[in-house]
């Protein structure tokens, strides 16, 4: 098996170690094997791959897509990032809670983020490249962003002065998301078994 489940968080997130074969020439790994994910409780079809590059102290987040709901399998292929997930599923027992993990091109961990989470990360190295597989095509009218520094969430970021885009500097609050009609797309009783 190429992947090993090493942790589960916030009632849906799954953290994987990747089996890597290293020698003096470099390494080889299977970064994705559908049968492994299914055996580990992720039953989905990925239809889009994304690749982002960021410089040190960039913070991107907290992003999500509610129409159609989009899940992501995320890994870091260059550098080191602190990846944060926030449960934004109304009715979830962990609604509003956050989880953070350092993922790098050295530890080669991966994280499965099902629909219903806001995703973000900050760059801890000179550059970071993230690659992630998505369960739904990107749809601009169906995306949203929650404030990276919403005090009701209280994320403890490991950097002090993040570099932010205009979009990421103007995310809505968790309360605004919860009371919007759009949040029903992530209602916990509706999507809790999606992709499992």
C-alpha cells in the first residue's frame, strides 16, 4: 500500500504518510493510488489537478467551494507549508474548529479534505509548491473565503506578518457564512457521508 493513514481530525480530515523508496540517486513514490484511498475510507473520483507556487510568508485562505461541493487531496511538492482546515459544516459537532499540520516535500504527507472545510496555508520556506487533486471542477460563482484571522475561529498561524491577496484580506466571518443561505450546501446531515 502506497499510503498509510496516520491520523483523523475534525470528523472527516485524514492524514496520510506516503511510502517513499530512497537511495543515493533520489527517491520514488506512488503519490496516488485510487484503491489505497478507497481502502482507507475515501471513496471518490478526482477530476481536476491544481498546482500553486508561493513565496515565503504568503498566506492563502481560507478557501472553499460549495457549488458544487469540492474535496481535495493535498500534498507539498517543494518546500514546507503549514496547512489549516476549518470545519464550516453547519450542524457538525466540530463546526468552527480548526486543525493545522506542517506538510513538506521532506515528510511527503498528504491530507484528505472532504467538502465542508475551508482550506488555507502559509509558506514556511523560501518557496512552497502545493499540488492537489479535486473532486469537482472549479466554479468561481460557487466559491467562498472565510477570514484567515476570524477571532471566533482563532487560528494560531506560525507567521506574524503574512503576505495576502486582496481577496484573502476580505474574507467573510464564520458567523456570516453560517447565516448565509449558501451554507446549507455544507449542512452536516446532508454531506457527512459524502465520499466515505
